C-alpha cells in the first residue's frame, strides 16, 4: 500500500495535515511535521503535546492525512486508523531521536519530548485528485 | 479452467517467477558490490596510520565512490565532539565542537544510533517558531536540508561521528544509510588505530625527553618499553659536569618563577651543545648538567669549550635585562662507567654509576678555587685523540673522596 514512490512524502520534508473528528463529529484539521512510514501498511505520527487530535482519536480511531511529495508537490491522501500507541521500541526510539536532534538545536529538548508514537493502519492511499469519492469509513 | 485460461495462468506464473529471479539476482549483485567495496576500503583506502591521510582518504572515498559531497568527521572527547576533518564545506569548521546530545550529530553520538533526517529546514523552523528560540551555532553545511549521521564505534567505544549533509531536501535514502552502516565499522577501526598510533608516537616523543634515545641505544634498546630493572652496560665513557657558580645567592634575588625561567634559559643555551657533540644529558640537578659522552673524550672537551663561548653570549643577553654576568664551572673526566636502569619496579630511572662521575663532579667544584671555567683530568688528556688541537695547562693535583691517588687537573684552551 505504501509504495516506494510515496516514501519521499513521508520524510517530513513538507508538513502534513491530519483530520480527526470529535465525539460530536466536529472535524479538526491540524499540521503535523512528519508522517513516519512504519511498514507497507502502517504509518505513525508523534504525540508531543496531547493536542485535540489525540483527544479525538480516543473517540474515533479513523482519520485522514494528506501528505505532499517534495519532488512534484503532488498531494496524497491516506485513510488511516489508529491501531496502537507505542511508548518504547525501535519506532518510538527513532522518532524520539529525530525530535531530540531538532529540539536540542534550540535548547528545547525538555519541551519537545515525544510522549508516544501513534501507529495507524493505512486503509487507502490515493492522489488528492483521485479522492473525489467521499471517505467511506470516516 | 479453460485451455486459454490455463496458458494465461502459466504465463502469469512464469512472469512472476522471472520477476523473483531478477529480484534475487539483483540482491546477489548488490551483495557482491558490497563485498567489493568492503575489500577495497580495508585493503587500500583505510590502510594508513597517518590521521590526516586517513581523513583525506575517507573523504574522497565518500565523495567519489558514494557521492557524499559534504562530509565531516568529528572525534569524541568526553562530553563533546570536535570537528577533525571536513570536506565540501565553505567554512571548514575544523576544531568546532558539538556538545553530546546537541543537534543531529550530538544526538547520534549520545544514542549511538544512525540517523537519517530530511527536511531539516522545515523542522528547525517548526521548533523555532513554536518555541520562539534561536538555534545554537553548530558545525553544519549552510542551508543543509538533509543529513545522515552515524556513530563511529569500536566495540563499545565511541570514536566519533561521521556525517554527510546536503542542501537538497530529499538527498538520502535507505540505501545510503545501509552503505554507511557497512563502512562505518571499518572507518571507525581505522581512525581508532591511527589515533592510538598518533598518541603512542607523542608518548614516545615525550618519553625520549626524559630518557634520551641515546641512553636507550647505549643499552641496546629501541624503546623505553623494552627496558627493565637491572639492564646495564659497562664501558669507558666521559662525564661532563657543569654548574652555575654562586647560583644560590643569585637565585635569592629572583622569585621562584623567575629562577625557573632563568635556569631554563641557561639550560636551553647549553644543553643543545651537548647533543651537537654526540653526548646526552643524563640528568639536570637544579642548574647543574651531568652529561655523558659515550664515544670519545674529545667530544666532551669540544663541548666544554663551546659552552664557555656560549656563556659569553648568554651573559651579553642577560646584561640587556640588567642582570650581572654569571660564571660556570665545567669538569670532565673519563673512566669506567656502568649505565643502567636503577630504582624499583614502579619508579625507574636510567642513570650512570661509577667513580668517574664523582671525579668529574669534584673537578667542576675545583674550578672555583683555581679560577678557571673548564678543568679536565689527566686521563682525558691522555686519551684525547685530538690532543694536539689543544693547549693544556697543568694547574693542580686534587684529591677525590675515596681515592688514594690525587688526580692531576688541567686547564684547556684551543691551540691558536
């Protein structure tokens, strides 16, 4: 599902947008610095501040994320579902390390701390232009 | 399934198999390439103990073979890393430091894990804007947007960090990471070896200032590590003793640090003369020099006369500083000596032992009474091959402690 062509869009070069919904079905759209590729069918995002996005995901595990390919600026839309939250392990370490590297440049390593890695199963991947049909499972 | 469908299925299966074969071949060829790279790297590129050459070799390997244009090697020092070599950076940045845990490089060093990071500019901006904090100045490529950094480790020891940067946002992929993982162990081992060798050489150099190489050679040793207690050699050698006369009252007029500077200035003038004449300094005793000339008494006499000449220059120099001239005494005697290692296992010293040392020292003491600078014993005069180059002046007979017979002493000057 996550093919080689999509990988550059999952390197944090251009920030991504994620849409979640509250228990009253009010959508929330926010910017995330990176959608991490985990394996062929999973991606992850970092939880640093316990924002509304993560509150919403407790209620509705389904979300839509839009990533941008840095080479051609084409937008891809991924339908994702939160399946687990990691606070340790290889994925968590890698994401934590990247955050620490950037944050420490501005002496912000104590502020920008990875709380957890939210892992999502990817249900579909499409170009934005192809995403005409309404998201099915949202 | 229809015949048509079957043949279609077979075709599909065949094409699938072919794809798998191609994939395997591809993997195999990559493995072969990897092995080739590893062989070349260890046998040619990293096969040097000279750190500068090694850095150059690593940098050109990374650039020419792997296409990494902007690279840096930082060596680890306790709580920080220091840029030891850089390639493709406008500002070389050599000597700049990165604290452990700071930035991409510091974090890689602290966590001992490779990191590949894209979109550095965006990410940095994100943190800066959110936190309202400026980034610290760290050694980096101007406008770097992608970076890989890898810890260089030998077993559990962190040797340093290798990093490659690019202005492009998406410059490195998983393959680059893999290549670096393959070569980093060898690079780390090569740097570690060269650093250790470098350190060893510095140590040997420092050691040779304390135990002269000539002394070791006399004992038939190449390095101080070969010496042991009881190593010794006997032979006829010449001892030169020299001392600043009335140094104690002189030093009372100076502060301790002035005294130190003065003595070092004086020794710096005199000591090279010993060496130039084939001798070596066995020890300094305050302002006194005890030197050994293993080859011939002629070397010692020539050195003694040269010291006399240089004393005049030294006095002229200190006169400019408003100091009164100093006088020195030099005594030279030839005789049987034992050069060897003395002490006990934990504190050894190379030294010479023999009556000859006492006699030379006694002669130096007598210079004051006889109002001369240089005195040599009759043995020196007798054994001097170049005797006809000098004029000897028999001055006195002196007794030496523990010796029944008096020693005849001579003043020396060059034959005009």
